[in-house]
């Protein structure tokens, strides 16, 4: 009788992949076949970025940036400091570009697409906000062509509104890196971390650039760049260990513990802070883990100084 065989299965439905979905599948397969994927994660403070996102840039409320818009501005500054990530790798050649053409992942019915916001480094936060909204609105309305997705040099993918705490984004070939963004949550941290002075070890384990504790993965706005996140969350673990990206202190071999990693700050002070985790996937054929850790440290610094973008 039907159903007596435990190995029996009944097809509920089936579908052929759409042309766009086939293209997405082909590019993902190409990426994993060619690139040597490695992901480095860092927890950063989102407090300054959230404050900047509350500012009306035009005075009438029509241009108010999202956290993603602030992140795009900070990303461009970080790419200027670490140009090897603003690049492609094809036919054995690592090409570094002057313009920061950042793809912003957008989830539409046909699948995940990455329209490119061109020359972000030349734009103010208000210009980024306007152009990113126009770009994502056109894509969601189906008003795009293949040129909308071309000439990217870096990509950001944001799963924060869906509650993700960590993921490993797939590099968009032929680019060499992609940044994954997770949800914003409230966490208990050493007071120095909330003040932007936590150890936040760099790749060499010597304390790295001033910034955040340097942990795992946290959050941001939605894939299209809307703020999408509240403080929300579960409050996070009290007093994360704060290890740097490489955990063991990196190539220099130092202990590598971030603020609070040895049982808490020396002065015993803790506070709450809005935190998010950033996941940087990169092509290890072109850049190394130490480079990625330094890049995330620089990005944490720029996010801590986000008030400069609205001044």
C-alpha cells in the first residue's frame, strides 16, 4: 500500500530554475570553484552608526540615512585604507581600483541580486542615502538591466533584519571580498569597549587598532539598506571574551585576548552597548587573514567615528 515503504517519497511540486536563478547558481558555483574562501569575523559597536542614522541630513526629513548608508560610507573609507580589498582577481591578476563601486545585496522574488552603487568614495552620506534608495527601489520594481550589477569592486550583504548572528557570505566573482552584516543587539561589555577603547586585537595580537572587542558576528539594516533593526535582541552574553579575529593573537603569537578576555576589565566596570558582528569573506589567494583582521579593525574605527559623516 502507498506509504508502507518508509523510503517512499512523494513529490509535492517541482519547478525549473528561472534564467536569473540559473545565473545566480552558476556564479556561486564559479566562486566556490575558483576562490579560496576564508571568513574572519569581528564584533563592533553600532552605537555611533545608530546615532548618525537618526540625523536628518536635509532639514525636512526627506533624507535620513539608515545604518547601512552609514556603513557604506565607513566601508569606502576603510577600502581607501586597505585598497587590496577594493579589487578583482581574474586570470592570475589582482586588479585594484580607484573607484569604490560597492554592490548592495537585495532580496527580490527572483533571488538575491547585487546592484552596484558606483564611486561611493566621492559621495556624501546624503548622496549615498538618496542613490542607494533609488537603486534598490528600481531593482525591486523590476526596472534594471545587467549593467545595474556590473563593475562592482566590493559587496555588502545584510541579513540583520532576519535575525542572523553569523553567516559566511560567498564572494561575488571576480571580486576578492564581501562583507556580511548581522543584527544589532544590546550586549553587556567592558566600559572601555563602549567608549571605543577596547583592546580589539589586530592580526599580530598587539592590541590592534583602537575600536571594538573583536568578536564573532552581529547586525545591521536590511539587504536593501534600510535600517531594519531595533536595539532588540536577547541582550547577548554578558561580557564576551573579546578575542581578536585570529583568536590566538595572530602571526606575532601574542596572547591575543581582547578587553575582558582575562575575566573582565581591570577597573571592573561594565556597561551596555549596541553591538553588531561583521563577517568578511575574502579570497585567500589574494589577501591573508591578517589583512582581513586589520581591515575589520579599521572599519570598526570608522564606525566609532560615524558622527563625522553627519557633522
